[in-house]
């Protein structure tokens, strides 16, 4: 094997390794996002269920105390929601940066017809942490709709229940 063939083989391995790495990153970001979302939903609903049980039970607090406690905890929950949403959004953007980078890399691999020497170096770089890379695409906008359902719906339900009980 000549030096040129060896270099080309090495470059091909690097490109294929990058494709595999980007696929792993997409799945890792997706797993992180769903852990954040399920953790958030569990804490919000379990916490409020325990609180509301205490507020409405036989030995619950008096009405003025219930109101201030309920609204105070709602504000706390709102802050928790904003924090969880912000972290979630960050990981969703990272995931779609990687997806778009993988799509572009795949396009270049196909158009290069196996000639990896024409591969731009920026396609072989880490995409998720690079805030200069794009992330907006139809898949991202669809993920945002799911995100709104996860973070807005529970807070609306809690608000309705809080207004109804307190």
C-alpha cells in the first residue's frame, strides 16, 4: 500500500468515524432531553400532588395560609419550569446542529463519490457545541411544539387546579 493510498484510507476512516460519532451524539442528546422532560414532569406533578393533598386534607392549613403557600409554590414551580425549559432548549439546539451537520456531511460524501480529499475540514468538527452552526429546520420546529406541550401544559393545569382549590 502506497503512502497516498494509506492517507486516503485513513481519511476515509476519519470521515466514517465522524458519521458514526454524529449519530451517537444525536441519540445522546435525545436521551438527555427526554430525561430532563420526564424528570421535570415527575417532579412537578408529584410535588403538586403532595402539596394539594396537604392543602385539601382534613388537617390542611387555614385559607389565608393556603393561598400564600399555593401562590408562592406556583411561582417557585414557574421558575423551575423556566430553568428546565432553558436547559431543554439548549440540548435540542445542540441535537439539531449535529443533525444538520450530519446531513451536510452525508451530502458531501455522496457528491464526492468516495473521494474524501475533497471533504471540508469544518464538516469533521464537533457541531453540537458550536453556537455558530445552524439548528433551525422543520425537525427543530416540531421539537419546539413538543417542548411547549411539556412545559406549558403542566403549568396551566397546576394554575387551574390552584385557582379552583385555593
